[in-house]
């Protein structure tokens, strides 16, 4: 910025350098050069006009422009308003003397150089002038050359001072900039001396580690390093190399006393850091051991990345519900255990554990309760382990135990028995007392296999053997079991083929009215006419169909054929019978179920009010939010809904009131308990419940006249069972409709029991 002097000469005022970024420093260099080379600003002060004019002309003759001040007061006013480089000052002036002007300049800390031009050459006068702030002295009368030489010396010193001042300002600004950059850095910046003690730390250290810079200065770096990482730190902080060869991206943990977020998983009292380091030397050109003075570098907080890696790694190898090792981690540990067993000629065992009755709990009380039960089971199972054993959740309600270092089967039996004992006690969750058992298959290395897959498969086969004989027990794998397992796999393949090639058959079992013996309904049941094995009962293949998802295709196939055949019988005048078909929860859960089912029914010509759907209570409870609305939609069309196998599930009276059902079907197991009249308390309860809810009753599995009489006495009007007929093919059932042979049986004297068919 420029400003005019009294003589019209423009004088320049120094502009302090900015410190915003390193890009400003070239501009600062240009400003400094301009300031040093700018035209000098001179002030001449004298109380005699002729002397003032004479001095001014001398100075001007040498190319300088000057400002004149007549007397000391005028000089003070000029100095108060303007900045000058050199002031030529007369010493003796009335009112305001040269000494007064010097004292004014000293009080204001003016930077101008003052040259006293005076006739007083006494020692006292010169000394007083110099001690008051004058930089030089010229005696009057003077030679022009002497005056100019003194002036130029003063200007030279002034230029040097201004240059030094600008350099100092530049250095100060640079230091402030670098200090700001260092302290504002997201990284920790450190400097160590040659002994490994901190010389410098930026402000970031307090945010990251909870220590102040003052606390750590002079302390050894090892006090901040997690003990397991000291070897890595020793190599890092003793780095001698510089430049591209210096150490970069070394990850280690530093101690922290800073309280971090309480909801952060996996966090500890350490902070993961990514560090760099390079050597410091007193002479950068001579990087010798003697010149080494320490190390400096940066440390970046990578805790969030490390925690994310831990979470990802945990999720990859652990079950998120129970936090147990998952299938992948189990296989990895089993592979290692097999290698060690081979090397040490030892044995190991793999237990495959499947929970019994878990599906009932999950379907009845919901998946949330099922999840909580799985976590409770996992906690109990962990109490059965030895040190070095691995418990994993293999999927669903299946768990696997790896038992390395076992000597005999007896060691394994002890653990298996302990598992069964632990699981035998009830689990109490939200007031529900839940019971689960376990079917445990055991595979021993090397007898049952010498690879990961073979051992797991052998344990799985042994587990299914336990389930086949009644569940809740354990079984060691044997070679004979392989045949049964292969048969199971073959059964799945052949069932798929049976669906594709039409090997399934629909068999029919009559439902009889106990009031008059008429056939009033029929249940459609599936059979498999196998090309090699003959007729296969549903108990031998429906479980495979459910596990593989083929049950929906089986259901739909049976329903379509039964719709068409019963509709044809009705059109032919063979009785006003009602058809009952079974339905799985998997079929009901299909998104397009309603449209497909009703379309098939409509295409067959069978009226909706002549159809009854039978579904188990557990199937309804499996997903009530999906299934119940679909059942309501079916009932609105006139289709009747029956709960099959009633009394064997967990359906409560409260739920039953809200289900869109018409009929309760008493399970055959309760009918079989009828040994004498009055000996069927469960049936009595079911009958009372049906009456209270105004529901129809039908009983299945009726085989004796005693059962028949008791059911009729309790008001159960419809029954089916072997006492009337086994399930029979369509042609035989059509003939049965024409004969209607059960009237006599229903009306006969019930003194003897008949377990044979009435056909």
C-alpha cells in the first residue's frame, strides 16, 4: 500500500507476510525484494529555512527525494503520521529540540535511522545524541560528500535491517504454518532422540492415546507399546534409513488410557497404529553412526479398520447367533486335528448332534423363541467340553463337536452321556418350560474316515440312525450304516423320478357317519408304486420329500388327481361324499398357492363346499402370519378346514379360537389308548374343547368296536380306520361306494373286538 509524503513522493509501507499456506512463500520473496529496493524515504529537520533548503538541495542532487520539516514540532508531526528510513536531524532547535525528537522516536520504537547534523561537537553533545538513539553524527559545516556518505551508510544499514526483519517474519510464518499443519494432522507426529526417548509429539497424541505431550516428552517409546509388539517396535524406532528406503506401513498396537465408545465391539485398551519412521542426522550429507541423532515419523490410527477386519473375520468363521465356530472354522480345525493325529498316531472323534423337538418349539412359539433356545443350548453344550475341544453350530439345529486326543470309545461315551444329561433338564425361557433332546452320531478317526468330509458324513449317518430308532441317544458309526445312507440318497433321486414319470398313486380311506354307517367322506392318501420295490407306504418317503422340498409337488399332484376322481364319482351318482386332502405348511407358504390351488379345484369341477383341507396344528403355528390369512381365504370359498393329528402339537385354546377351522381330527395315538369305556381322558378333553368352540369332530385310527362305541358315546359322529377299510385304490373305492357295507357294522352288538377289515 502506498501513501503520499508532503513533497508528493510516494513512500511504501511494509506488508507483514501472510501464513496461510506454503504457496504464499514465493509471493513473500517478491514482497521482500520490493521492500528492500524501494525508493528511500528521507526526512530533513532544521529550524532554519535556509539551512533546511541547502541540505535538501544537496541530497536531491544525489538522486534522493526528501520530505522537509521546519523545526522540531513539524518533525514530530511528520514522524507521527509517516514512516521514514533515514532522518537528518538538527540538534539545537527552539521549543522541540533534536533530543526531544530522538526521545519521541525511541518511545514510539520507530525504525528510522537518525543522523544528527549539528554544530555542537562537544563530547557531551555527541554522547547525548548517540545515547538518545542517533545512529551517526555529522558536524556543521559539513562537506556534501561527507553528508551523502553518512546518509548512504545509514540507508545501507536500514536496508539490511528491513531485509532481516522480512526474513524473520517469513521464517516465523513458515514455522507457524508447519506447526499448524503438524498439530492439525490426523496422524500422530513424533521425534525420538538417539536413545529412543520422545523429543517431540504433536497435539494428536492426546486425542489418540490420552497422554499430554508434556507427560511423554523424555520418556522411552517402549512405555507406549503393547508388550506383544515390542520386537516390531524395536526395529521400527531404531530406523537409520531415510527417503524411499525408510520403514513404512508397520502395524502395531500402542497403549491408550483414553476411554473410547462403550458400544464398540472388540475394542481394548490399545490402539492399532500404522507407523512410518526414518533416521535423523546432524549432517544430512554424512549419514554415519556418529551423526545419527534419532528417529522421526508418523503414526496413523487404524483401529476402526482393524475392528472391521476382526468383525469380518469373526463373521466368516463364527455363527452370528451363538458366536460358536461355524462350519468353515470347524473344518479347518478338524483338518489340523487329523494331521496331528496321523503324525502322533492318535485317535479323535467327531460328534454330529441334531436337536430333537426343536422344530416343534420353533414352529409353535416362533423363530425368536427358537433362536433363544439355540443360544441356551449352545451355552449348556460348552459346559461339556474339555480344553482343546471345539463346539460348532453346523447349521439350523445341528451342532458338531470335535474331540481331539481321545484314547478309547469310552472317553467319547462319557462326553456324549454328559451332553444328553445336560440337555435333559428343561429350558425356561419367558415362562415357557421347553424340552429338547439330542440325536448324536459319532465318527472315530481313523475307523470311520480319514478326511474331513468322510468323518463329518459318517457322524451324520450315525445321527440319522439314532433318529430312526427313536431319537435322544448316541450311536457310533459302522460300515453297515453306509448302505442305509446310500439308500436314502437313492430314495431322493428316485422320488424325483417318480414325480416326473407318474409312479405316485392316490389311495382312498372312507370316512363313516356313526349314526347310520354311510360313507360321507373320503381322505386322499399317497402311495408310491415303485417299479422294483412295489408299493411303498408314505412313512418311508414323505420325510425325505419334506427335507428336500419335494413335498409341495407331492401335495399338488395328489390334490389334482383326487379333485378329478371325486368330482367324476359325484357326477356318476356314487354318493354325496366330501373329499379330504392333506396340506403341508410348505405348500401354504408358497406365494402363488391360493391362485394355483383354486384354479386346480375349479378345473376339476369339484364344488368348494365338498372339499376339506387337513393341516396339522404345528404346520399352522409354523408361520401363522402367512398361513392363517390363506386359510381364511379358502374358508370364504366354502372349503372346510380341519386340524389333523389334533392334540399332538403345542396349539393352545387361545390360538384355536382364532383359527378359521371347522373340524378337529383326533389323532390315532389317542384313539389307540381306548381300552375300555371311560378310559380316554385326553379324548374327553378334546371333545369338550370342540363342543365349547362349536367344532365338528372326526377320529382316525379306529380299529375296535370298543373304540367305535366310546367315540359315538362322546358325540364324535365321523370316524375312519381299519375297522372299516384300509386305504384302497380308486377303482376299489368306487366299488365300495356302490356297496356301502358299513351300516351293519355300525348297528351291530359291540361285544367283541374286530381288528380286521370290514371289506
